């Protein structure tokens, strides 16, 4: 899953980026409204954390621009304490959730997990496909109760497929959601990650749909849905 962190305060921005990376997300960041507007319009994020008080273009205007342009990624806004009118404006502009500064990073991570899950139509923080399970809280996977050791890229690929089980995920889409913008992307490496994942979780669990992409399968049920 890929997230955008928009925050102009350098220390907080770095802290949030690090926490999101440690949680297993591909992370891009922006320090002002102009950069944020551009990234949100051009890159496909699974969630966006948006500070409202920003240089160049304020957060509410940025958010309105994304929504007017048809960008539907869930957005969590960060607001200053005692600025209730900001929250109202933010929700009216298309925000999905908010946190008031100062906040605990753990709470932010929990809210972002919930937003992503709901956007993908899942109710629980543990994603399941048959006896394959991904715990998005701990960034861990297991098969039939046995923990599977995954590299961070393997986890990113599996987590994205789990969020989108029930449909074929094109390779290009997978590429866009597991790498941040600075990464030297090569869609061929996706095949390598898929190959390693198959060896770890069982090759029958990921089908290759020729020319289309990959689909997660519950081996006891056929294609997941
Ligand atoms: Ca700010």
C-alpha cells in the first residue's frame, strides 16, 4: 500500500515518513501545498495524511482540488488544536478522518489502517484468504497459523493483493502501489517478488492471469471473491 504524507514541519514530516515506512508502506512526502497537489493528482495513493496549515496552497484547497479532479484516496487531515471550524471545512472538502495536533503516531497508524481497509471493503484489521492471513497491525503474514517470514517488498506485494482480493490486479498497478516515487521501478521485479511469495505461501495461492495480472486464490475455494 502506498501513502502520501503532507506536512511542512520537517521533524514531524520525517517522523511520520519513518513510522509509515516501518509499518510496511511505500511512502512519498510533500512539504507544501503545491507539491502535495501535484503528487495527489499524478500518483495513485491508498491513503493520504494531509496537514491543513501549509505553505503555498492551504490543505483544504488542495483537498478540494483532488476531489474535484475525481481523486478518491482516503484522506486524513491534521488540524491545529481548537480549530474546530477547520475540521468542518476539511470534512466538507472531502476528508475521511482527522487528528488534532499533537497526536500519538500509533493512533495515526491505526486510523490510516482503518481507512485503507474500509476503502477496500474489509471490516477487520486481519485480512484473510482461506487460511492465509495478513495482520496489517503487525505487518505479518501466516499460513494455517504458521508465521511466514517476508521481506518488506514481499510483504507490500502480498498486502496489496490481500486488500484487493477477488479481482485481478494488473502488474503495473501493483508496481505503482508498492514503490515510492523515488524508487527505480522495474515492473519485472514484481515477477521476482511474486515467485518468492509463491514459494513461501504456496504457488497455488497466486494465479497469473495472462496479460492481465495476478489474482489471490483460496486453494480450497477457487478464485477468491
Ligand atoms: Ca503546518
